[in-house]
C-alpha cells in the first residue's frame, strides 16, 4: 500500500524552506514541515509539505494544501472519501519505521541497548560509521542534543548525499557532521575528541585503531560494533584485545511483539441443555461488540510474524590513557 507523491507546479507561492520538524514543537502543520503519514503500524511514509503538491495511495489522493494548518495527529480523509490517514509529528521512532531503506538499519530494541551501553546523553560527542539509511543517526542526534556532536561517516557517495539532504531537512545540521570517507583506509581524521564510537561496517576491526585514536584520553571511552555474522564478532574481539580494550562483551537483542484482544466468556452448557442459536456477525462487528462488553476478558498472544536476528552487538571499554 505504497503512496506516490507528485511535485508541486512551478507557480507555487514562494520557495519552500525546511523547518526542523523533528526538534521544534509546533501546534499546527506548516509549509516545509516533514509529516509522518500513518496508514497502519507497518505502513508509515514521510513527505515535506509543499503548496500545490499532492500524495496518493490506494485509499485516494491527499492534497498538501488541505494539510497546511491542520493540528498534529489530525485524521485526514481522502478526496474521494474512501479512506483516511493520520498526520503525525515525526520522531526518530517513526522515522525508523517508515524511512526509505538504503541499507540494513537498526531498530529500536538495538538502538535502546546501544544508547544505554554507550552512555549517550546530552553533550556527548560520538562517531558513527557508516551512516546508511540514517535510522540510528536520528536517535543519536535527539539524545545528545542540544550541545552534543555526532560525527557520521559514509563511504558510499550516493547514500552520503541522500543522508546529507535528510539531515538538513530534518533540522539536525548543527548536531551532525557528515563526511564521505572510507574510514577503514583513511581513518576518521579525529584525535582525542569523542566519548564513544559506533561501527556498522563489514570489517569493523580495520577501523578500530582509528577509533581508539579518536577517543578522549582523559576518560574512559566506549565502542560498539554492529555485526550480522559471528565470524565478524570473533575477529573484532581479537582486535579489541590487541588494542587494549577491556570489558568486551557481546549481545543479541531479540524482541517479541504481542497482540491484545478481547475474548467472550461463555458459561459451560448443562448436560442435555439445548444451545441457543447464535446469529453470525462479521469479525469487525464482533470485535467492536467485545471491546464494549464489560464481561469480556483481555487476552494476549504473540504476533504471527516477528523480527528475528538482526545483528550481534559487541561492546568494549578503553580506559583513560593520560597519566597527568
């Protein structure tokens, strides 16, 4: 149920200026805002509000002009009246759920664990390589704002330009410094300035010496490597030991979502008692009736489809090296 967006005509009313929608809290949607269009839990898309433009999906067409001035969370009907969408304020969590995939991304269970073990908080300076689709970048930027700094590196030139444009449009320009660089060959170009390093690379062990160089020397530094294969973890751990890192540990995060529903409570029939005829109703109608039934019980069950293995997370600590 993908949507398509058409460009605004050339005679629009003025240029569209990017607003930091991810950071500035406003009451209503304005021109230039990035909007998270929520169709369903697995169907979220993003676009910037442009006068004269329109967006379409299987439910119908939605005009940007009809969105301007609407409050965040507004339920917007399609032009044909057949369906609707919700207009949500963008957040890093929503961005992770609906971003355009250019690479494998980090999801919230992994992001939460990495943020905790790297001790991310306002004011932290850290390195991320590679940038990829920018899923983790958005969560990092929000966590370290307003005084932190994220040095992000991407070796693929096309992905670099795409991420650069997204960071600019989403208002992260003052927090994220993005560079097009092969860090495995050329390093980070930083020495003793960051508190933590996150590596999502095919061969993270090749970038670990440069990561050690970039970590601050007067305090403990943290490193995390995101690797899909256990062979990568083995070689990474060997290199970490050789470089003097301690507290080396590896985690795999597996999450399991549950569905919540209402079930009808029925008394056991008595022996010989005839069962009353029950008229068939649609599942949708029956579900609504059960939600309003005070005697219905709430039950849970695992979702049929759940996300399995994503990657292994290897963490390590580097002790202070200053002797003064």
